[in-house]
C-alpha cells in the first residue's frame, strides 16, 4: 500500500542557495541513518542528489543494490518502474519514491 508523505511547508518558488547544500546533505544522511534508510540514485539525477545517495548507478545496478542493501527503507531517486522493481525484489522493505 503506498504511503503518502507530505513535504515540509515552504514557499513553492524557494531557491536552494549554494552555501546551504553541505548542511542539507548532512541532514539528509543523518535522517536516513536515523530511519534505517538507504538512498539509491539513478545516474541521471542531479549531482546534489547523487552526492547524498549511498549508491549511484543504472537501473540494473540499483535494483541489485536494493536487494543487497541493509535497512528497512529504500529511498529510490529514479523513475517509477525502478522503485516498483525494488519493491518486488524487497517485499519486506518500504520503498519510497521522492518527488524530485
């Protein structure tokens, strides 16, 4: 059953300042660790997403990483079919597909 997560409130047209990126990366990694999550990013994602991911690769490589990854949660930064594949390969894990 899909889980709907509401993003934090903020201005719809907010811009990301370069000086804030390192702190945001640390925060994302800390939250992932606290929640037992592994972040997987497809190689077409922007560098800022790739930099915070635990694993970066193509569709097949990320599917393999999803199956082997520890943790209870997979945050899959890619397209729907990749997250669906991870969900099939890892039915015991919660697979999230962020809206980037």
